[in-house]
C-alpha cells in the first residue's frame, strides 16, 4: 500500500512539474511575442488640432493595443517655445511628436527629425500632398547642405480664400446694376483682378446690401503677414523678375523674396498691392476703431454684417451651420482669389529630434494622413484633410461635392505664401506688419516709403540669417 501511495505522489509531482514548466514556457513565449507597451508623447494645441489628433490616436491604438498616447496640451502662442525648450535638453526630452503652423516651421526645423528616410523606407506617397502645402511648413531648405528636407506632414487643409454671401451676389437686380456700372460680372468666381473686388465692396456699401463690403485681417500682431501676400501674389505671379519662373518662390522664402533672396515687394508691384489693401480696409471697421483679427473674420461675417470675407476655408462649415451662424447659414460660398489662386495655411506634425520612438511615431503620422483615415476623421468632426486622395473620397460624397471640388482646385494653386523662416515670427513679420499698418492707417503717406523701410530691415535680417547658418 505504501509503495503504491508513493507512486501516485511521484506521478502527481511529475505532472505538477510539467505544468510549471509549461506555464513558464508559455509566459516566456508571451513575453517574447507580445509587444512591450510604448507611450508616444504628443504635443497638441488646445482648441486647434487636439481633437483631430486624439481621434486618430484612438483609432491607431485600437489596431496597436500596446501603443499608448500621452498628450501635452498647450496654446498656439506657447507651442513653439514649449517644443524648442524641450528639445534643447537633448536626450533628456521625452517628447515624440510636435505640431506647428507654417510660419513656425523655420524655427522648429532644427528641433525635429527630417522625414526623407522614413518616407522612402515606408514608401509613403508624398505626391498625394499638394506641393503648395508641403512647401509651406513641411519642407525646410537646409542652407548648410543646400538640400530641401521634409520635416513635417500637413494635418489639415486650410486656405485663405474669398467668402461671399450668395443671397447678395445672386440678387438679379444688384447683378444687373453692377454689371451696367462696371462692365464685369457680379460674381466673385469670375473676377480677374483686385480692382473688381474693390468695385464690388464699394457698390455693396453704396446699395446698403450689407454694413461692410468686405472683411480682411488688418491685425499688425499677426494677420497682415497673411493678408498682404494674399493680395500681392496677383502681381508677383505675373512678374518673372520677381518670381524667377517659379510658382511660389523658393521654400521657405516663398513669395516675399525673389529667388536671389532679396525682398520682392519694395517696388511698383508691392506698392500696388499695398494701395489695394488700404482701399479694401475702407469697407470694414476702421483700424482706428477696431483692429480686425482672426476672430472677427468669423464673427463679423457670420453675423451678416459683411458681404465678403478674405478668410480661412476652415470657417466654411461653421458659416453654413444654422446653430452657429443663423444669419448667413445656407448663403455662404467660396471663390478663389481674383486671378485664380489661394494662400495655404493649416498645421503640421513632425517627429521630435530626440524622440526614442521615431519609427513608431512615423507609423502614426503615416496612419493619420492616410486617405481613408483622414476622410474618416473629417466626417467625425476633425479637420479637413489635404491629402488629394482623401479630398477625392469626400468630394465623391454628394453632401460635400460642391465644397470639396472647390478644395481640390484651390489646393493646387495655394502659392501666395509668406516666408517660413526661423526669423519670420521674430523679425520679418513684425517689421513688415508695422510698415503695412502704418500705411493703411495714414501714419506713413507713401506705399513706397513704407515698403522700402520694411525691405531695408529685411535685408539686414536675411543677411544676418544667411551668414549665421
């Protein structure tokens, strides 16, 4: 009996030992085959691009359960300082993905990772991104290597275009009177120059069709660096001496520099553009009373106080939403700027220079900007995408055909862009904006005087920049 009992215990022990070994082996298998948890630290701007990036992160995490996201939220005015400060710590930085606006790209370039090798490795279809957008914020011309590096991928489509109210411009009586007086169509889509825009703004205010003929951003703190190039490009694109045979200049110097890297605006072309800007400002609130900025481009036009609005395309959905802007909803359309062009905007995402998860970070950027995901994000309330494939997907939806067929056309001609250099925000923008603002408010009597003052300062700044690089 005793021997039999011992045998049974021995067998039981062997079984337990086998189970222990099996469990240990399976645990080792799981640890060897299950990806380790990874956290991507992503900087986003609250109230700007955070919603879109977070939605994409949730979608990515569903496919990659081991990947987690930590979002560092900041404000638009502080994002650049926050990112540069972090990367200045070198390897101590724990950030992986950065965001920026086009005019910030030159400043952020030294602190992010060039994406060219990742694009080649992952066969990323870079041609799906309109060149005018990629060049304005996503590309950086390295003065040392004399090469253009791709530093970021655009998250969203944003275009400076001409909004107009169809309830005014489709009025047959007004159209007949305008055409009889000016001998051009009363249709922003048919205008070929800025004089026709000035005529329309004047006519509309004379007829009391709206309080203001047009709204443009005249904010010297930022907005004029967008408004002036938007108007100036009409003259620039027709002058090969200024554009050097390019459509939008040399990135990231763009249209406010010639291809020989001297200011392009201190001449008759710039003076004509500046005079036009001053004329347009006459048909909005006086800058001495109210400086029209980004928020007013929405509120003044959305409240029905203006007939036209030189503003960002991202406002379109809000303008036509009755719960947001009931005064104009259903009566707002977009046109290219006269002569058939636009200005680019939006936000970009790139990989932090000292990220420890660069390959995974690029996989997320690739996923976020893929056509199906980008279109899906838009449908769920995200930013309008600028990938051509995503635009075509949305445009094929009958609900969005009119709006997105316009975007497809506008994205290909968005070359009216200011410089995106490291010194744009700190030096170039303040000096040009001050000169422009002084002229439109009457402080400086001559457009040539104003632009020559800015150009002299720009020559100093650009020479210092080029020799310090």
